[in-house]
């Protein structure tokens, strides 16, 4: 069949097997002859679309020849061109960290055209051997699969080699939960530590540390004895701005279900009232140097606390209480365990945590009746002893 022009750009022809092919010039060889690239598709419209996209990449200096681009280079391009402007900054940072920490060290050295399914499979087998959490493995797989799918769409790969990867079976690992005796020691140690109230609050509310660090006095309804959780504090960087530095930023909660109203049990109410008195004393001493941001947990001058310092504070409390292998998420698990031990229904606990991972019958419910919450308040008050 004779060659046909597609909108005056490149050459499109129908092949003998019924598929379509476009031929475009992507550069020049050392001897001055043209480098030609073939693009294939099932229909003429598909080939035209792919050809137009490739020509646009050529015009903007973003086209890569598959023979020259490594997996590491493609992942960097994918992050910057396809993710940076389409996802939240915290999500982008999560993607970037997994690319840098997990994917590039394992398979980044390969040329994209030489990437084979067994290389990707081996990466996840090694992650499993090194005891990475199932959600970390699954999240990393989603990233490499999406990045390679885009490479296929860009005609850098013929097929997505991650399609055939079989992820290791999820294993239910024992979750670290404080015993009642450990919990009592932990609380006593936290009382003696600056900002230790944050971790007592985590034990008594099930809130995430980022949620607690962004909590404001205006989020508390003393008459209803409730806390409104509607933001979180993160360490972020604007990668679109080359001059941007890592900084603290308030953002929306982790998921839709994370935005919630939860009860304040009496012991936590007392903790907050004492904390407010202490904070007012700090304000009085600091005078005009104190920047009142309405934050419940803040520095001595009223600024947001650094989330990166919280792990060090937690480690200091754990050492003082002689408790091993404790991280912040264990406090949420402990909260949930104490609640379930005291008869709080699974669906109620799911809403209190703002967490979608509690399965079983909780997945069948979308609302919790007010009387269930009232019962929860009374039961939860027995789970924390200050």
C-alpha cells in the first residue's frame, strides 16, 4: 500500500497484517542520514495520536530513544512530567522516596529496552526477604507498573514487563501493642517529657501524629466533648520550584474517612485543660515573642513542632519507660486494641480511627449511630489511667 501522510507530519501506512505504522525522523546519524522511528497501532487514529505525541516530545526536547534511556532516567522523567503536577505534594514525595529507595537501587541501571520481567520480580522477592511491609511492597509495585505503562504509551516499550510480576502473599504480622502494664509506664514517662502529651493523646484518641501536630484549640467542642480532625502536618518540598526547601505544611487528611469527629474521653479532657494552663504560662513569659497559631501542641514560641523530631521524642519516652520496638503507629494499634477489649464494636472503632483497614463487618457500614458513640465514650474512659 502506498505511503500516506498524517496531517502533514510523518508518514503513515497500513501494513499487510492490517495494523498501522507511522515513520518519523527522530534525529540524524553521524554520517548525516536520518534516524527513523516506527510507531505501531491497531488503527490509523491510534498511530496518528502516538505520532503527534512523539513529535511534541521531540519539539520540547523530551523524547528519548529507548536504546539510550535507563530505567532510572525514565522514572525521573515520569515523576517530573507525569506525577509532579497531578498528585498532592505528600503523595509525590511518597512516590519519589519509593523510586529512590527501592526501585532505582534494584533495577535503575538497566536500559529500559532491556528490562525483563524477572528483574522486576526479583526486586519484589528481595523486598519480601528483607521484611518490608506488604503495603510498602504493594505501593512500590503500583509505582513501577504505572511508570512502565506510561513508557508503553510513549512507545519506549512494547509491553509492560510488570504485568507478569507475582507479588509475595500478604502475611499478617504481629502488631506491636502495649500491654496494660507497659501502657501505664509509658504514660508516666510521657508526662515527664516535653510534648509527651502528644503521645498520651494518641493513646487516648487513636489520632495519627501528623493529625495531632496540626490540631487547634478551635477544633475542640467542649460542650459536645468532641474533636474535629480535618488536617495534618507534613514535611514537604515543592519540586516544581528549584529554590524550594523542605518545610512544614498543613494539608488535608490522609483519606476522606480521615476527616472525622471523635469523642474526647474525660481523662483526655483533663489532660488538655492542664496542657492549656501550661501553654498560657509559656505565652505570658514569652510576651510578644510568642506567635499564637491556635495550635494545641507547639514550640515554646507557638510555632508548629517538627514531625521529624517526634520519633526522637518517642524513643526517649520508650527508653525511660524501658519499652522496646515501639513506633508511633503502635499507639493507634494500642488504642484500637483497648477499645475492642472493652466491647467497642468494630464498626465504631473504624470511624473513631478514620481508618479503612479494619475489615470484616466494618466495610458494610458507612455511619455510626450517636448512641454508639456515647457508649464508646464511657467505655474508652476505662482504657487510659493517668
